[in-house]
């Protein structure tokens, strides 16, 4: 089955132009060179990719050019869907077929900033097509002092927060395929494992899952990894490279 | 060099017209308009009403030096939420639109906000994305975007060299630096920023700063010549880079009484700075 997702030429062209102009952050971190020769597909859901920066992070890390279409006959080791919000049934079916035939699928939720209505659709789609139960976004910084001691003396121009105290950073701790501690992205989507293994948590909250589906593995991330990849987070880079090489 | 002062300095309960009269009388050449900070200039203010502001400014014998905003402190270009970022971009677009209507060629943008929650490298990339997106609009409008150095408050682009690298990465003659000589305080020396950024300086904010001399050893802003800025060095650096643009008073420490007097005193201080007789 060959499907194409609302390929408005203008949109795709605009997206491609944006991606070509993306210049990964030049941190010269050890091991920050893009991967080559990895058998992956990076799927660009266009407007349904909520965080373009996440797509860019995967693109830069794995040296992939995003594809706007997905062919279920295509054989690849790993298909990555960054920061998705909505997903139409055709794409979901294609991903299911890929899993059946042995492709691993990395589904990254971008639902943290969706409206309640949009999130409900997101939740139903995951349940229906991938048998994954997710809870409403959890704001990891609610009640914490994200800001802003230095602004207090400039209250006239910088109105707003009245901080209490600083709190520790709510890292996402992955423990498969390697241990990694990655920056949170403010909100996480908690996941319930009906089957499969929890592979990442924030505190005690499960936010990442791996489960076998036919011949493939489904990896679900309830906290976007792509922005950390783009920001050059070495733990995130190592984690993804290990997933890509499995 | 020309003198300007922000309309957000106009005492509360004063009308815009009364404020303009004071600004002119105190000897300024222009006025800086703060989008979102004053009742007469909001995001919802129509083009026609903005045109009317221009007429009032010109009737008072002044011009608009630039369009600034403090709205990006609450709606940062570096926010993780894409909806917030869209609103932040729209604010800059509106600044560019209104600058055209007001007949000026520069806007001030606070380009990013590093917090405990949103780390530096994320902020850098998002601000770069935003500026690359906005630069063509600025070029089309022939209005320069000046990213302000709010060093300690933003915790972003803390050194002149970082700022230089950022502007190189943006790579547009329509994106430069709106240099605030008071904001550098504990993180360097204003004169070095002036020397390093010379032709990329779109506008200059003036205020002074007392380093670690406030209560509990805070660094606090103050009126010109009272604080720790090295004004002779700043003046010399301006000469060195041939800066001949707008100097804009941004007095964060306000007079509690006789507020109109601050306009006169600051204008006199600015004249003294421009004269070089320090």
C-alpha cells in the first residue's frame, strides 16, 4: 500500500526548505557527528508534527532526510515519527503493517501542548492502533520555580513571577537500551503498559514504553527527545544512536 | 547623536500628549514607543490609531526613535510551547509593521529567556530560528531588529563574543544588537561591547548601574553618572566605532517624586555624555 499524507506541495516544499536551512548547533561535542548508513525512515507529518525542532533533532543526529510518505512495503530497520499530535488512520495502519513485517517503530508524542480536544484524539488513536494507554499531560514544572530571581528588581519592565525556591530538574531516566538521563520537555505524557516494558520514567512516572508487536518493536516516547537532540544533549544522542543500531 | 526616552517613562495618569510635551520641553529629539507597556500602544491598537500616534509625535516636534516591547518576557521567542512562540513571533511582526507606520527603522526585541526549565542550548536554537524567520520580513520593511542584551535577566548571550557568534549565525544585516550599556553590569564592560559590535548596534539604551551596592549586595540600576559604568570609556568607544545614532534613556530607577524632573535631569546628563565633557 502506497499512501501519501495530505501532501500539499506547498507545505512539503516549505518544510523541505526549512529543513535544508537548519543548521545544527555547533557545539563540537564528542560524538556529535551525524550518523551515516543507518537504515531508518524519518517521517514528517507536516502540520501534525507539533514540534518541528524535534524532527530537526532526529534529522541532524541520524543524517536523514525526512519523508512525507510512507510505504508499507518498504523494508527498513527503524521508522521514526517525531512529535506527532494527530495521526490519520492510513498512516497508523501503515505503521502497524511495518511492525508486522519486522520494522521497529519509534513513536514520539508531541501532545504535551495540545488542547484537551486534540489530546483526546491523540489518546484514542494510540489506544486504537497501538494498544497504548496514555494519561493527560503532566506539567513537571507546575508549582516549581522555573524563574526568576534576577527579574525581581525590574518588576516594572519584567512583570510576573514571584519565585519561591529552586527545585531539581525533572530528568527523564531511560533504562533501555542504555541508561540515559535526558532533559525533560516541561510536560510529559504518562503511559500505561498493558503489555511490554516501561523503558523510561520521570521519578516514578512511566513515560516511555517498548513492546513487541508481531515481528517488530514499538517504542513509545511520552517526552520528546528531538529537542534535546537538537540542543546537542550527549545522553540523548547516545540513546538514539543505540536504538538506531539495534 | 540624538536623544530619546521611552514613553513608558511618562508618569501614570498622564496622557500621551502631555507626556510628549514634557519630552520635547526637556530637550529630547525623539521618543521610544513601548508596544504593550502603555495604554495608547497595545497589540490591538489599529494601524489607523498607530498613525494617529505618529501624528501626535510629529505635532509635538519629535520623531519616533524606535519601537520596543517588554512583551517577550512573558511570551518568549524561546518558549517550548509552539503556540507561545507563534504569539511571540506575531509580536515582532507587529513591531515591524508599526515601526513602518511610525516612520522609524529599528525595533527592540528580547530574543530569548533561559530559565531553569528551558535550557540555554534550546533557547539558542529557537532564537536563531526566530531571527532567521523574521530577518526577511525586517529586510522587506527596511526596519532593523535589535536584539537587546539583557544579560543577567535573560541569562542568554552573556558575553560580547557569544552575542557576536549569535549574530553571525543569524547572518542578516537586518538583525543586530540593541545595546543596553546598563545591562552588562556584573558580566563585563559596556565599552568592550560597543567596540566589538560597532556597526551592528541598532540603538543604545542608557542607564547606570551600581554593582553590588544595593541592599543585600544586589546590583541595582540608577541614574546616569551615579553608578559604576565607565562613562568616559563608553563615550570614547562610541567615538571609536563612529556611532552617531540614537541614545535612548531607559531609567529603570524612577524618581518617586517630581517625576517630570527626571526627564530634564536625564536629558542634561545625556547632553553631557554626547559632549564628551566628562
